[in-house]
């Protein structure tokens, strides 16, 4: 079970034994000279239709990431648009074409759930799928438990479809673990369900 850690703030030192960290690109605040050692950083970037997407893309490019994480996906056209923007960024900076990959967050919008039921075009940059239901749950009334059995049916369906689509495309799938839940149980449940990795939000010290 691969574990990726999402940093809500940039600490003075990265001491966790992890292959990758995820950082919101805007939180880098122009710190292009940050020394992350051998750790490959995966900045978070909003989807193409988000007002801050261009700013976040520019901030992400400052550290030449190997992967970006795209939130707010409404369908594969969003991913194609981001891919085109990345191609331009790579060309302008003299980087290898296609060197920056993408992870797509599924389940945080209703449209992304519908997209999981449609045929997908070839997306060479796409290298993983992330399931996150936190945004949709925040829009619903009522108190849902963190257990999968307690989730609303559309979100349970999206969770299963994310795993199935990842298997179909031969891509790793990650469950985004909420910071306010039982991390150990959530990771165990994700592995049982068929996810190949988990994204863990680190609490602010």
C-alpha cells in the first residue's frame, strides 16, 4: 500500500519516510529554491475551470514537478486542457515533452462521478486516479460516518468506479484519507476495497 502525504504547510524539514509529498502549489509562495532532497514533490493544482488554475500552474512549474494533481474534474476535457497547457509549459522551458504527469481527483464533483461511467480517450499523461469525497460530503446535510457502509450511495458508487476505472486503465488508485478520521482503519479499508495507495493529510503542528 503506497502512502503519499499531503502537506497543508511546508515544514522546515521533511522527516517522513515517503516516496512523495503533495503540496498545494500556491503554498510554495515562490519558493523555487526549496531543497526537498531526493523527494519528488507533487503540487496540487485546481482543474482548468477554476479561476486560480493558471496561477497554480505557474506556481507548480517553479519547482518542475514530476506530477500534478488535478481537482474539480468535470470530465476528460478538463484533463485534456490541462495536458495541453503542460505541453506549452514544457516547450517554453525546454523540458521533455510529456515529462509532467497527472493524477485526477474523482468524486469531489458530481460531474466527475458521471465521467467515470463514460468512455475515456487516450490520456498519455494520466498516471493515477485519486478518490476524494470530502467536497461532496460537505455539501450534504446530516452526519455521515467515515465507514464506507455509511456513505451516500452515489459516493459509494464513485468509490467503486474509481477503483474499476483504474484497473481498466492499468493505473494506480489512491484513497484520500480525511484528516479527522481514524487513519489506520481508513487505510485498511481502502486496501481491502482494492485501492493501491492512500493519501494522508498531515495535521498542522
